């Protein structure tokens, strides 16, 4: 595996002959080439090269090189949605395999491929779908919610995004060349060690996560500083919207947890490439050390994902109940309770390790206790709805779906926090059903609610409500159909990650039901894509002229939709929670503001280049091409130095330009209020 | 870019780096007895050697502080002198560390020998890697100060470099204590 030539040769003989990836890889390769050739031919025949170059320039100049967090947020979401679709296709394969592979049938996938598929599914869904949507949403709205024009370090933000994108690209490369890890989404050693996983799959996994993980860490630091240092005057901590509090909790967790991931992956990588013995089963290595470390990151990671979703619901429920959020202070304390406790529960992922009764009891109790602050939040949302004027819009539907499923899933979690019970259901489908309830019913529903809620602020028009509700119903019905059988199967003794089971188990019926559930979820995704397309088509009818389509409460609704590049022409002064709502209630006439020049960061492709260099380093190390890794490293250093020498990084939007944009918005607003 | 954002952001970064080192320290604590029949810490390290290393690094931290004080007085020649001394001390420290690594490997006690040695090389090596990055940063910083003098951004970067260098100093004190001193017992 020392040269690029071996790299190609490696592909040919790595898999068993009937393996589906052996078919997928050439098909993908041929398809990529064919599509490229067709595109070139079409462009030449119809003489549309000028047009294509124009589009390319627009995307390059307005998107890829942009440092505007709103645009970076949209790019995060595009990458995350593509990865979500990939993760769903993995899920469909898993369900198909388990529905069919019993008795004499071996299903549709070979055991090796099946292992790669479920490993890729978990990795993609957590690191790219959920994290990507979360960072996308944070980029879109956090500066707007705190009355800021930008993030603390706009360029660093671009670097973070491109590292994330580089990770996403890297994890899809095994579709063309190499293979995916077959070790589960957390790659436990010694299985993931070089002895039992000699291929490049685990290395792809390590470098994907290393690159994307550093991106997440940098982004976490960036937004932490943004929230602490860039709030509008008067917005004390206890006047921040609860979404911002939730994000802050997640960011603190990122700052504490992601370095552990970086260190752990580095050690696994050193084991594999340098012959070290951190996690090997001989030479004094300790595989359980890895499992402790990975969950010391992994459990906080769960809360990194769920806290922003909680924050979304706090905004959505208040807005659509036309009431201020019930129990603001207790919400804030609940967040910090969860942040603190989330570092004291990691061992519940491996009660069966045999740490002893006292240790298990401690972690079991801590796990049960974490349900208390979560329960506080659930009750606060319900009390916010109580006697509110509730509008059952799509974001609100996602909330109601969330509250029902999440509570059930949470109780399943409390059940498993009892070590004695955990021993019965450890590694079973009961567990799989539990965490999917939390991640789909909690995180994903929350992110969908947030995207629907803030969509008009970014794009200037609302999403179609009817199709959104169809999508919601498909998701909730599909989700329950897919996962209730897994709870039952778990109790019947079905363990996770089975590529085949004996017919006498009597499990097949339930597995088929679960497969039907995934089909219904796919229908929901179809409706979501349809909703997006239809809403773009009908964007003039659904245009948001007032900038405040939901009768909102927080600052982001005070500016135009889509929000201008500088967010706020005049930085608002905050006197109360829900400042925008309070302003709307007051009878004071708005004074004509005095506009000033605003400086915003200039576009730059350096973030993309830096991530590309990181990609080269990772890719070269995966294949042990040390020269290329060195070249990548030098490129990385040179790029960072070049950027650090550049002092001309800002451009000015003149006061006259700001006034023109704002006057146009006020005219639209008047028109919108009349209509 | 205002000062306080950069300073606060850099402190947060240092804290994340602190967690990274904490993970490596924890791993070392778990694995330090796992010698797998190879030599334990007490047979490997020469304390006087490491003490000189330590003194070099501590002195370099002191000279980095003097450079920052000279920058307050806007004395360019002094800043460059102190930074150059810092750089040379850092290089000497790194040279001694690499020398120690080379002799360990030469004696057949490389990172492949045992879990303990894997943890040792990784913990100390990660610190050395940070020192290397610091030295690279220092070179660019000196070049910038020579070319541009004391602008807002060069002074800011000098202050951040100081933080970084002191941080590495503190990490080294922990390495010296936990790995070398306690290893000698």
C-alpha cells in the first residue's frame, strides 16, 4: 500500500467476488465519467459554455468563497441534506437485509458489505447529517438572535465549514475507491486495530472524523466567543433567547468533548500506522481505554445534538402559542444541569464491561438523574402551550411529534439506566430503538422544526405548509412503524447488527413491519423534497414581505427576509427578553434611524484551500503515501502564513447603500402589512 | 478584529488543548504500568538530562515574557533579541527531546515496545509537536515585526504567542512531574 499504483490494485482483490460494493464502485466511477462527458458534449453542442461559466462564477463568488455566516449555514445544510439522503439509503439497505435474510435466504448484502453499510450509516447520520444541520442552523440564526452582524471570527468559520465538507467528501470516497469501515460507527478496538481490520476502511473513518472533528471544534470556539462577546447592547445573559442558551450549552460541551475525540482517534491511528499499543490486546495495550475515551466524547456528543433541538422548540412553542416561554430561568438551569451531568454518565454505554457494582450504581443513578432537567424542559414547553393561542403550523407539528416520541424514548432510557436491566438489553435492538427515538424524534424533528421556522428569514419565502404536514405525518407514522417493532424484537433477544437470523426465532414478521416503516419515512422525505421544490416554484406567492411571518418574538424577525448581509442596519438595544415582541406592543413611533458605513469581511477562497490541504494530508496518510502527506502539510502551513499576512480582509458597505436596502425593505413591509 | 474577542477566543482554544493533553495524561496514567516485559520508567530516564531540558524551556518562557515587556515599550531591537533567544532555547529543548527519543529507539525501546512506551512517546511527542508549531509561529512573528513593526495585529499576535508558550511550559511541568519524577520512584 505504498504507492498510488498499489492504491488502484488494492481495489480489485479486496472484496469477495459477489460483494455489492464490487458492483457499486465501478458503476459510480463509470457514472461519474459518463455524466461529465455528457455535460461537456451538451454544453459544446448548444454553445452554452458562457452560461455555464457564468453560473460557476456566481457560485464561486457568492457562495463558495463567502464568509457570511448565513451563506455558510446554507452550505452546511446542503452538505448535511445530501449526507442525510446517503444515510437513509444505508438505512433502507439495512432494513431490506434484515427483512429478508432469514432461513435459507442470505438477503441482499454479503456480511462484509452489511457491516460496512451499518457502520457508514451511523457515522454519516451523527457526524454529517445531525452535526451538519445543527451547525447550519447555528450559523443561520445565532448572530441574528443576539443582534450581531457577524460571528467573532468569520474566516475561521469558513475554515470550519470547509473542513466539515472535506470530511464529508472523504467519507464518500470509498464508494469509488477503498472500502468503508466494517467496525460499527465507533470502531471499537481490537476489532478496529490493524490486526483485525487490515484494510483502509478504518483509516478512512479516522481521517474523516479527524478533519470534520477539528472543524467542529473550531466552530465551537468561534460561536462560544460570538455569544459571549457580540451580544447587542443591553442583552444580558438572562435576556438571551433560550435557543442561544441551548447552543451555548452545546458549544461548551463541544469545547470539552471534541479534544477527547481528537486525542482518541489520534491514538487509534498511531496504533494502526505506527505500530503503537494503546488499544491492542497484547503488548500492554488496553482496548477498554478506548471505549472509555470514545464515550467520554460520545455521550456529551448526544447532548451536543439534542440541546440545540431543545432550543428550537423553546422558540417555536413560544411563538406559536403567542406566549412568552414558561419558566425561562428553570429552562436555563435545566440546560446547565444537562451540560454538567452529561459528563458523568458515559459509562452507561458499557455497564457490561464489569467495572463493579459501585461504579455501575453511580453511573446508573447519574443517568436516571439527567432525566430530571429534561423533564423540567418538557413541562415548561407544555405549560407554555397551556392557555396559549396555539397555531398548528408545521414547526409546531414537529414539536408535538417530538414531545410524544421523545418522552417515550426517554423513559426507555431511564429503564436502561438501571444496570440490572441494561444487562438484559445491552447491544439489543431495544437499545437501537431507544437511541433512534432520541435522535430522530428528538434531534431530527427539532432541526426540521427549526429549518421550517427560520427558512423565510434566510430565503425570503415560506415553505408550503400542506406538503410540510404530509411530510410530518409520513415521518411520525413511518418512525413508529419502523421502531416499535425494534423495541419488541429487542425484548425477544434480537441483538443489533445481525446480517442473518434463524427462521425459528420468529422475528421476520416484525422485521418486515420495520422495513415498511422505513418506506413510509422515505415517502416523508419525498414530500420534503417536493415541498422545497414547490415552495421555490411558488416563492412569489409565499414571499415574506414583512420580515415577520410568524408574529415572532426575537430580534431576527425585526430585519428583512432574506436578512441583509450585514444583518442589522442599526445594532438594536435590548431592554427585555423577547425584545422584538415588546417593541411591537409599545406604541412609540419608530424614529428614522441614522445609517452608517458597515464593514463586512471580504470573500476569500483560503478556507477552502486550507481544508483541501488537510484533505490531502489525511488521504495521503490513509494510503501511506508519505511524500504527499508532507506536501499537504507544507501547503497547509504556507496557506495559513499567507492568510495571516493578509491585512486587507474587510470591505465597506456605504451608508447610502444601507439606506437604499433598508428603504426598499420598509416599502415592502408596508405593502405586506396592507395585504 | 477587536482585542478582547481574539484574547478570549485564544483562551478558549488553550482550554480545549488542555483537554487534549488531559486525555493523553489519563491514557498515560492507565498504561504506565503496562510494560509488557519491557523496561519500566525507572530504568529509562535520566533525571539530570530532563532537568536541563526543563530549565531551558522555563528560561525560554521567561525570555518570551521579556519580549512582551519590551513590546510594551515599543523597543523593536529588544523584542527581536528576546524572541531570538526564546527561539534558540526552544530549539535546544526540542533537540534534547529528539536526542532522548533517538537514544530510546536505539536501545530497542521504541513506541512499539509496549503500551507504556506508546503512551510515553505520544504524550511527550505531542508536547514536542506543540513546541515545533510554536517555533514556526515565532519565526513568522519575528519576520512580521521586522517588516511591519508594532501594528495592532503584530502586538496582539505576540501576546497570543506568549500565552501559548507559557501554556506549553505549564504542560511540561506536569510532564516533568508525572512522567519523569514520579517515574523515577
